[in-house]
C-alpha cells in the first residue's frame, strides 16, 4: 500500500474548480486530453459529511475513467496521502489562473 501513488488533480469544469484524487493519471489515448482513472473518495462512514465531496461522488458514481481537456487542467500533484475531493469557486484574489497557451493541432494536408 505504501508504494501506491496518489495524485491530486485540479481542473476547471463549467466555471468551477474541481479537485479530485486518483491512483492513475496519464496522457491517455485521446489527443489533447488527460486520462484520470481510479478516483478516490473518503469513507462514507464519516460522521461529518462534506456536501461538495458528496456531489462529486454522485456525479462520478460508476465512472471508471474520465478524460479532462488538457487546457482545463490547472495542476496535477503527486501527494503522500489522499485528501478531501471538492468543488470550489475560482479565487477572485491574488491568484490569477490563465489557460496554458497551446497551439491548435491541424493535420497536414496531403499534396
């Protein structure tokens, strides 16, 4: 168990910042997407229930793998232990998150 990696992934989704934890993150087979597998959520037996984590659990219930557009990803961290997944509003303060400038892929035209 100590050698299993845990990743914290933050990305934008419909004007909100999603922060998820998972076991596997990769470039994936779809061009321009980050593949996230084995989502991790806290135990349901906790006395205190976080409504945003419960919303994430219900939104991703039964999902084995998600594909997030690369331009929506804010950050991916490898962490020592799992935290609480959450949905939050983008910060209005000093943090300014701008999308990473990326060229648009256009296939070459055959001559």
